C-alpha cells in the first residue's frame, strides 16, 4: 500500500506483542504543527489496510483488527 501523503514506513513487525498481532511504525519526515486533510485521510487508509487485507485474504476479520478500526476512528474524530 503506497499512499502519497503518509510518512515513510520505519519498521514493520508480524511478531505478536501484547494485544497487537503486529504493527507498522512510521517515521515523520519533519515536525509538523498542522496536519492536512489529505494526510489524515491517508492515515485512515493505512490504519485500515491490515483489516482489509484480512478480509480479502482470509474472508473474515479477526479481533486483532479491532485496534486498527479504533485508531482510524480516532483520526476521523480529529478531522471534525
């Protein structure tokens, strides 16, 4: 998944840690005081990428995707 307005990926892990089955860490290119709408939209798309991949590949969504949806909802809430 390549999104034009996301920060570059710094680290990806599929090793389960706590309640997370894996994670993706982004490294901002620069400090930002304000975030554009397009960046927030791409952040939502990135947050939901794992959830969509599970649905497409496995035909169902696991409980691990719950935090992805929660994170995307938090971003959407910040947008309004």
